[in-house]
């Protein structure tokens, strides 16, 4: 497996809608494996394909080490419910953090690496992480949803709460 270079803003690919995956092959499996390794190495909780220069609807999310990676291919948001405000950052925007309002619950339908469909329901932080990555696949960046930017000092205080 390989650690991939992370694409940083303002690269154009970050603001482009990604193409659907149609081929569920070894190349896709390798991309997913490399994306997971890259996300872990970068200390992230999610990574979308455009963040590694691939314009495909592919994302990985793992909010706690060892909880198991959630691989999303061609994800669709089926239901949204509630509201939560929380701090977000992004591997494509190093050292930039902001408060973002998102739904508190989400239901997503996606495909796995073999092309089989599955649904996942998530709440709170996992819902936030899934929606952040799905936004990437639509060319939507978290900075377009920030209500207030937060300094790294404030971020440390958030962690203590």
C-alpha cells in the first residue's frame, strides 16, 4: 500500500463533481486501501478521492481507530434529520477549522468495493464525517458551510469540553 499525496485547496479538482464508479475491480480496491492508509497517516477521520487527485465518487471514513473503515462508493443521502453544530477541519485545508451546522442524523445508501449496495444510518459525529466526505464528492467544501472560523487555541479548548 502507498501513502498518497493530499491535494490542497485551491486545486480545481476539489470543487468538481466526481464521476460515478462503474468498475469494481482491483484498481478500485487498491485506491480504497491507499486512501485508508493515507487518511490514517494524516490523522484524519475521512478522505474523499478528489483529495488524492481522483475524480471518482469514493470516500473512506473511520472516526475511531480500530472501529473499522466505512467505504462509500457512489453514496447517496437518503434521509436527513435534526441539526448539530460542531467543529470541522479538512486534510485539504491544513490548520483551518470552523463551526459547521449539519444534520444530526443521516441515512446513506452506497456501494461497497465489490459493487453491492448497503445502507448506513449514523448520528452525531459519524453523521458529520459521512456528510463532509459526501460533500467532497459533489465538489462542496466545508468552508462554504462555516458559520465561524476557529483558531487552533480555541480548538484545543473545544477538546477539553
